[in-house]
C-alpha cells in the first residue's frame, strides 16, 4: 500500500520532469498521448490496479508538463509603416476624444482618433509611424454599428494619435481649412454670448 502523499509527489515530479524535458529535449508529445494515458488512468482506477494507475498518472502529467511549457507563438509583429496624414474633416467628439477623417499618402481615407486635449484643424498634416487598424464591428448586436457607418463614408481603418507618437508638419492651406477655422471661431463666440 502506497503512502497517501505518493500520488501528489508523483504528479509534481512528473509535471516538473515534463517541463524539464520540454526545455532541454523538446519532445513532441501531442494531446492524443495525454488522452490515451488519461483513459488508462481511468481504467486502472476502476479496476484498482495500483502500479499501472501510478504509472499512467506519471506519464499523463509528464506529457501535460511538457505541453504546458510550450511558449505561445507570438503573432507576427505589426507592420508599422510611415504615413503622412492630412485632416480633411472633423467627424465627431465624444467623452473619449475627437475623431477626424484624414487622408493618407496612399489616398486612403482613415479615421483619426485623438484625446480631448488634442484639437486638430482641417488641413493639419502629420507624419505617423503606425499600423492602420480595421474599425471593429460592435460586440453587442444592439449597439450602434459604427463600422458600417464609417464604411458608407469610405473609411475602413483607423489610427489612434493618443497612443501613437507623431510629428506635426506644416499645414496644408486650403479654402476648407479657412472655412473650418471660421466655423470654430463663430461657435466659440456663440458659446460665450449670453442668451437673453
């Protein structure tokens, strides 16, 4: 009759040995071996075969230990490229920040997100090293489908300037820039004008 702590010691040592095996020898045990030894473990437990039970338990945890150490293969590094952005339109402002439509150097319209402190003007130009991220569909079916809304405007991807370092370039002078500045000045004056 084995001691009551024998199964625990066997599990710990098998699991640790599995980790060491994976570290130094890289055996290629699959889940099929683990399932096979797991079934042998159940059969040996039902039949009350003590030695085969301990042996199959050891092998099962040895395989699990070697599988456990396999590092997660990281996703391929994001392909960050340098983009020259020109703000073409103010899109939206919410509690998280401002949103603008910008044109990249590849003539693609993208959504440009900033913090509330970063106010941009139509015609502002930036040099950004970032990955263009696809706009996500809503996770809740009852939420507003912002992805479809932006696709109708020809915008598929976005960049978040709050999380990306950028370099400001000289602004692109245009009639749209002048009109946007005038509009913002009038809105500012209206906010400060008292209502009677």
